[in-house]
């Protein structure tokens, strides 16, 4: 049975990012090296329906502040879009709001309906953030909260040890 690809409105994108999710394919216990970066991945499923999402983590082996953590929507038809990426400073990129170029700050890429309709990369453009520092561990803990990955914290107990604190309570079953 063929299922049509979703039409990504800004409201749908926001809903997909924020909906509660659970891990259905756990990340590896140890990141693996490939093409100059440490990698890890996991699969999440929405609590509300059968929507699934891939989470990818890439950390440059030479410059660990150069990282990318993303959420890709995986509809049943096999299409999909990257909805959100948390990045460390890594080189020039064009900011979404004013068109200026930045390379020295952590930044967040968010998908937009306008990019998708124009045939561009869904999450093209970015905005600087002070939500996290250049440490990917802090970015990952902020990211897991942002995408509402309710049980993902149990797969990353080392985050609290490396960052000193987490933006959520390890004793709680869910992340709000």
C-alpha cells in the first residue's frame, strides 16, 4: 500500500519535533568511528501514532566541538526530512534571519515549510544559540529534551557525569 509523503507545514514540523517519543532502536553503547567522526544513531517512535524518527549524532574526531545532532522524520513511505539539527561551531553557514555568515558559535537548524516548498534542504539556514555550549554532551542533553525523547535519558547515563547536570531529572520516567 502506498502512503503519500506528508506535506510539511510549519505547524506539522513543530508538532513532529515536540510530540512525545520513545526509543524503539537503542543507540550503541559506544560510538563508532567512520570517515573522521564518531557516530551513533537511534530510532524513536511517537507516542501518539506510528511516526518514527531517526536521531543521529556525529562528533568530529579531531575537533570535538564540531558536532551535529539531528532528528529526521521517517514516514512509512521511506521519504522524510531532517526537522532539527543542533550543531557546534564548524565553519561558515548562512543565518536564517539576516543572511550573515557565522562560524564561531553553536547554532540550530530547523526545517521550514518555505525551504521544503522551494526545493531546498529542509533545515537550510541556522540561528545562533546559547542553549548549549561547544560540548556535544550538553547539546545532546538539550536536544533530547527538545525532541521530547521520554526514555532516551536511560541510554545516556554518562551525560550527567560529563556535563555535571542534566536539564531533566534522571529519577523521572518522562521528560516534559
